[in-house]
């Protein structure tokens, strides 16, 4: 296995509890969403995954845009992470990435597709969960 350039460390004690990073910068109350019978009085793993994926994808898009001499400072990425019903294998996830690009950007679809090839979250999920790319 390759030696990581960076390792994030977080500890959680379930969907109804707390998640804390080793450096203390993230310390959140966890609670199942109301849609799953919970109180909704905290965040949940799907929200945390959505935030991470959106941030990572926006960063990957910035990197490929810079290499193509394009400006995507005004880009916005929204990740919608779905927790899908009980299956024979358990629960599953699905993702829709909504990417808002500047109107004057050249080759936006191509940049988004290239970002999807280099984003660590996209690489981790490829072949495991469906990810839909939507340009807005």
C-alpha cells in the first residue's frame, strides 16, 4: 500500500452520538435524520460525506481547470448523497454532483469529466456506487 501524503483521523460511536477528529477541529453531534426515525438534532454520516465530496470535487475541478488555463473561482459543487433502502446486502449510497460553472467557461463538461477522473472521492466510489454529474 502506498504511503499517504496525509491521513485524517476521526472517531465516532454510532449514528446517535458524536464524531471527533484527532486534532479536535471537527467535533459534531450525530443523530439519525427524521426520515430514518431519528431526532435530526445532529448531523449524520451522509451529510459529512456530502460535504467532503463536494469540497474535494471542487478542488479537483480547480486543479484541472488551472492546467487548462481556465478560471473556475466561481464554481460551486453541491453533493447529494442518498442513503438507499435496505437491500439484501444492506444499505447503499448514491450520489448526484451538481456543478455550477461560470457562463463564460469554455469546455465545462470536459473539465467536469476530467475532475471526476482525478478526484479521490470519485476514484474511491467508482464502480461501487452510482455517481451522476449534473451541470447547472
